[in-house]
C-alpha cells in the first residue's frame, strides 16, 4: 500500500507487490493501490516515465508485476488550469469533496470555445472550487461529464476528482443518470406520452444545426410526457427524459415532430409570426421577445460516485419560464 499522503508538491508513493498479486498488469495493479486515481491516468504517468523500480524507469503499463517487487511512483504537481479562474455568480445546489451540482442560468456557456473564450461555467467553477479541485488528468480543472446548451437552464453535475469523473462518466454511458427536462413547445403532441427515436447528426443544409437523419448520425431516443396543454394559445408544457445525450437532442426531436420550443433561435423561428397571431397582446409580446429556448433541466439524479447513495435534485423554474407559465394559465 502507499505510504504517502496528498501534498501540493510532487507526490511520492512507494509500493510492494504482495504474493497474491503477482502476474497482474502493472497499470491495473497500481489502480488497485491508488483507487482515487483512474487507470487511464496511471497509464499516462507510467508512459511519461514517472514510475521506477530499483532505480530503473518503467514505461510499459502492460508489464506483469512480480511478487516482492518494489515501485516508486512520482506524481507531478497538479498544473494550473488553462482557463483562468473567474469569480462569477454560481447557484450551488450541492457540493462535497468529490463533486458539485449547480443550477446553471440561461445565457451561461459551459466550456471555453472560439467565440466564448472566458466567463464560462468552467471559469466560474475553477474560481469557486479553488484548491478542492484535486486535478483531472493532472490539471486543476472540473470534470465536465455532461453539458447544457448556452440558453438552456437547470441542473448540472461536475466532478472535482478523477475517480468521481470516471464513475459519473460510467453512469452516463450506462444510461443510469436521471435527466428530466421541462419544455414549453408550440402545439400539443397527439399522444399524452411516448418516445421519439431518430438518428441525430449535422444538418446537410445548415452546418450550424443538427437534424434527424435517415442515413448516418448517431442513435438518439427521447421519452416525453405532456404535463399541461394550453389549448387557447396552442402551447404545451412537456417533460422530456433523455435516454441518450446528443447535441441539441430535445430541440431537434421535438422540432422534427412538429413541436418546436418557444424562443428557440435555431430550430423554432419558422412559422413563429403565424403562431403569435391568436395570442393576447402581452403574451405575444413576451414570447416574441424571447432570446433563447424555453428548456429547463428540471431534475437530475445519479449515484454518488464514492458513497453509492442515490442523489436526486430538482430545480425551480427560472423567472422567465415561470412568468410565461403564469400567463398561460392553470
């Protein structure tokens, strides 16, 4: 076992192979000795020359260990994150040493990218979490395991440690994460509940958009349930549950079925003027002024990556969403 505790300086860990572990792959055996680190990270450290045995550097993660062998692993200091820390307002729903759950406002970009180099959720998390970020891949940054579009509000979870990131990523891959979204859409689906399937990929007509494709794309499935139908305005409140996590999935699937989201600047512009005509003046004015889709990540549930307990969080509607619901009526 390791005889070293976490330090801000390079960490030196010393290990000895027990007889019952002989023949194990080196990277797999090390992962058992250091459960707080992912096997992929340990493999990277070995390949970069950070592991020694009897003074010799070892670079083969697949090498078999021998009974009684002794190893010294030097983990370099955690590097500062490339995105700078920027103290932006954050609505923290839950936080511990392993992860953080936040309620993202509409308008906040998740990750720095061309066109949005800073003032993102990642910048805000680096500032908020500070030294509690134990390093993802050796870098002091949060582990973003899923995303919300810029103008989609609601719940997100981010990892603060490598082991939390690996566990949460696995839950997303096995589709055991509960993700419930509420959307205000034009029209009411004919069936009160159902499942929308259709491969999603880049639109051949507009590269900025995604589309349901007959050929190519990636499989996608969205479950839905009509929560309320406002017949006079021909608007519905729909709950969507993601089975997969494709880019713009809910927006694309609902639009393809003829129920685009209110305010969607990319998928919901066609026919908006005609839809607004039957509405009362104040309601029509408010909907016409929307600058983002009415989509809210309402519920998020997952197993805690370390304690294994079930965690479920629910986010209240943001002010714009709630104001529209109030105007639409009971």
